[in-house]
């Protein structure tokens, strides 16, 4: 009986380590336009590409979902409050305009089951002008 518990524990820890290794944040794409920035983001299987931005103003996210599964884009402010959330069906596109007025780290992720855990997440670092 103890062997089963130990093996189960090793399995759970192994899976946790495997999932934590997925989805690293890329080097940020620096957006410097004075009025607003339009960025194209691909919603891949368990990843946004690109998934890291640095900005100081409004961003228009153009979200492309070329995969065969549903995805979502949920943007949260530095306090963790949801600013916007949009579903994007397979083969479809959507746009999300975000007025990022406070400095800090805004996060985004896919809220579909296990997608963010497997790496479908990113960030926008908002800096002062």
C-alpha cells in the first residue's frame, strides 16, 4: 500500500514539474508608437506568439486562432482584475483594445481548461513615458 502512495506522489510531482516547465515568457516586444500599438498575436496550441510586450499606452491585440480548438484571451490588470475576456473560435480572429494607463505588469492567459497551465499565458509590462 505504501508503494502505491509513494509512486502516486512521484507521479503527481513529476507532472507538476513537467507542466511548470511549459510556456516560458519570451523576450518582450517593445512597442513605442505614441498613440497606440497594433500587435498580431497567434493563439497556438498552448502558447501565445509573441507572449511578452513592453508598452506605455493603448494596445490593439489582433488575435489569430489558426488551431482546431477554442481559445480565449483574458487580460488582467496589475491587481489581478479582469479587464477584458474574449473567446476566439478555431480559424477565427478577434480584436481586443486595451488602454493601459497604469504602470505595472498586466497578464493575459487562455481560460480554457488547462491551457494556461500548459503555457498559454503572457504579459505586458507598462512603463512610464
